[in-house]
């Protein structure tokens, strides 16, 4: 990572991207995760499901369907 460049990681407890400010996982984070887990799709789903549970614990949503789709539905 070059100096001064921010990674596309979640900022807790808001779960917005530290680099671009949109709901995490943003497009850049999704691409990075897909590349990192290219040969291990089940592991990616487990990782995202775990993060989804953490996000719900940080900020319970009245209707968690949107957050579920962000974390697990698009994997």
C-alpha cells in the first residue's frame, strides 16, 4: 500500500468504507475480497457472514435485509 492511500476497509461502528465513505463492502472492497478468496469461495462466504454478524451487533438495523444483501447476498 502506498503512503497516504487508504484501504477500503470498514469503519466501525458505522460500517462505511474508510476510503470512499460508502456502505461497506464497497465495490473496491468486493473486488479485493473476490481476488483474495478466488480459490476459496466457501471461506469468503463464512468471512462475510461473520462480518455481517459483527455489523448487526454494532448497529442493529430495523430491517437487516439491506445489510444482509451487502455482506452475504452478493458473494
